[in-house]
C-alpha cells in the first residue's frame, strides 16, 4: 500500500533527523502519511511518528471508528475520552524533554497545550521533513496531477469559446467554476477573473465590473481531482489588444519559457525564479513582476518547493510546481501565464498544454 511506504519513509526521516518524534495533526501531511483525513477541530487528533520506528495515532473516542476505517494497520491507535486530558497521553508516548518536529497545520491551541504539558520539550517546524517526503511525487500522484492539469486545460478551451464582452467578472468566474466540474474536477478551489485595470491585481476577487472590448482578462483557476490540485493562468484580450499589451504579453511568454528551460535536476529552485525574472527585468518591466515565480502543488494548492529567490533547494526528478511569471501595470493592465511542470531526469515536462499564444476573445 502506497501510504505505508510513505509512513516507513517518514519514520526513517525522523530517525535520521536526530529528533525524537514528529507530531502531525489533521492536514494534508496526515492524509499523505496515513490515508486518514479528519476535520481539524478543538479535540486533539495527533499522529506521533517516533524515531524508534513506531507510529501512534491519538484520537477522541468519537473519531475512533473513522480512524480505524481509514488509517493504517501499522499505526497504534490510542483513544481518549472527553473527560480526560489528551496532552498527558502524548507526553506518555514521549521521553522526557523530547525534541519534536511539529506539523505546520497543528493548531496553536494544541501546540500551546503540549508546551504546557512538556515545558522542557524543544519544538521545531516539521516543514522541511515533510517537504522532503511530499515534494517527490510517486506515479499515482503524477497521474492525478496530470489529469487535473488536463481538465484545467479543457476548461480554458471551453471558456475562450464563449462571449466575454458585456458579462461581468463574477459571471465569468461562475462559468469557470462550473466548467471545471464538467471537465472532471471533484471540487472547484478558486476562480480569479481580473479584467481591464483589475487584471493588474494578481489575486483579484471577481467583481460586478462588466468586461469591455479592449480589456486584458487574467483568469487563474483550479480545482481538485482525487485530492490533487490543478492551477492554471491564461490571459486574453477582448476583441482588440489594449495599448502596450502585445509587448508585455510577449515578455511574459518569454519569461515563462526561460524559467521552464532553466529546470533541471540539481538546479537550485531560486535559479528558476532568476531565469523568469531576468527576462522581465531586461525588458524594463522588472518593477511590475511583484511575486515569486511559482509554488509546488499536490495535496495542497501551495506547497514545497517554492520557486523564489533564496530557496537553494536543489530540484529533483518528480518535483511538481507552477511557473507563473506576470507583469502588472497598476491601474492599466496585467498579464500572467501559469503552467504546472514536473521535473524529469533531463529537464522538465509541462502538465498544462492550453494555448499560450496571444489570443483575442469576443
Ligand atoms: Zn494560479
Ligand atoms: Zn499558482
């Protein structure tokens, strides 16, 4: 079973880290390691992955049937009753003054209660430990990410065949959400539609602004298939190109291509950001590229590796991330193009294939 391999690797990673245990609450990390996906709530649910090769799962009584049904046999289940203190139970599973890696999504209320129960514990984020495991995708994960990307590509092809002028950003966003489902997503995660001056706001919330001829329209959208995400951005112009649009569009295409070509195993993640950024800076639009170049994607929409200046993590085959440079001219227009790519033995392969050429819509 895939997940038990993952848990075995996590147990090895904790042992190699010099820490005593890793504590993981309800999150994509827990789903990844155990196959169990409970809701994060005020009652403590916690996986304790110990350096001695044992894994424990602490759950409230009422969650025990769900945990038994979905979690692994190789995890020892501990139930706690509402009248007892679950943090004492955690302490008893650990040595005195333990060194702990704590999952990023574990609620502060639980972390603070654990600190009160074990004042001598040393806690560090489990971020790097988990990123080391989750950022390298297995075949099943690559298959799901590929299917999600394909469904997002199809969504773009459908939407550009529909009229834009006269409809509002919100109407277009609702259409995108519907088409994402029609194309096979289980759930829509987000639909950004920024038109005209709003296209210069990278994470614009769709409004009732009617889209007009001569607008640039940035559409960034994605959803989930079998717990894995899609995320794509395309920019189109309505009926005619706004002034200066073509030059910026071509710069962003060239930037995205340069970043794609910079991806090889062993290359530090930040070099991909630099490759994208240098094309835009040399064209004189450097101030308009206001965000990092990309983010990993998998069980979460944004996860490691982050494609950003300062991230020296060497890229490895099977890492999957977005390449999404953009140029935003405040109050005028913006262009962003985003594809998900997977690192291969020689370079990179795009998971998105939707048209990247300059496109006019009606
Ligand atoms: Zn996106
Ligand atoms: Zn993205």
